[in-house]
């Protein structure tokens, strides 16, 4: 444990060292109140021009879950069907419409930087991905396990659950981990393999 970190050791374990991607879940429900609390924590993620392009679709009904599972890769179908809650995290490519209110210091940014759709798509995908990382940490902060996945038919999910202005980034299973929830932890790159000082 490093003395360089202000966050206490228990919180470090909860959010990082002991946090895992769950592959099975109990049937304990994930409430709307928990998701609201998670969002109220993670909404402070940094995004360019405070654009906040992440959008979340909570898949709760049996009918919607069945439609979603049909688009998941075979290895993800069973756990997505069984998770207490599944969230589709998407990027809103029309985020710029909110910029004058969300970035009042420079309301011209909407038209000056984001008038062209390809620019918005690139920016919203990157910045929503930053928010998605925070969302996963927020789920862990709530004492839940997050199982983010990219094994799915993206075009199918976009057509089924989103519109032409939104694109799926990841699908996240959420809940309390069940029996045999963990695969063995894979190796992590060392500091020296990742960090270069120039």
C-alpha cells in the first residue's frame, strides 16, 4: 500500500484492487435509487467543453432483456440474461445542442467546434467513453459489481434501443456477484512497461 495515496486502503480495494468483472450475479435487485446515487457521483467526470455526451438506457423489463440478449455474443448471453440490471452506455452525437447551457463560459463552442457531424461523433465517442469508465467505478462505489462488455452486435443494439443520433459504447451487467463470479485475475502491465518520462 502506498503512502502517496490519500484514499484509504479499504476504498482503494473496493474501487480498484479487489474490484472484478462479475460473470454471475445474485437475484438481489439493483434499485433506481442506487442508479441515481451512482449517477450523482459520476456526473463529475471530465469531458471536453463539459459536453457530457454519455446516455444510459436501463434494461429492466423481461421483454427488453430478451431483445438485448439476442444481440449479445454467445459468451455474454447467459450472464446478460441473469444480471439484475443491464445498462446500455451510449454516446449522444447531438450533445452540442446542450452546450450553450452546459458550457456557458463559451456558448459559441456549439457552432464554432461542433457544427459538423463527424467531429461530433469522434468527440462524443471519446468523451462518453471517459464517462463510462467513471460509471464503472461508481457502480463499484455502490458495493456492486460491473461487467462491461463489447461482445455484441452494435448495429443491432443501435437499431433496437437507440436512434440515429446515439451509438452504443458498452453494455454493462450490474448486480451483486453470485457464486463462482470471478475468473482468475489476469496479469497487469507494470509501471515501467506503461510509463515513459521524457
